[in-house]
C-alpha cells in the first residue's frame, strides 16, 4: 500500500493528529463543511 501513494509511505499518527488538532482549534473557526483528505496524495495519483 505504501507504494501506491506519491509520498511513498504511510502517514504517521502524529501527522493525522496534527490535522485533527488544527480543525479543533480556533484557527479553523471559519472552516465549515469541507472534507480534509489526508492520504499522501493518493487521491490525485
């Protein structure tokens, strides 16, 4: 599965956690209804 992503590796738990924490923070207070795709670029590939 790692070879299927342009990044060439699986995401680290810390990377996923950072995205989740950002969405839960005041910095994302204006973000509404937008999916955050965290897949190492596999969606575009």
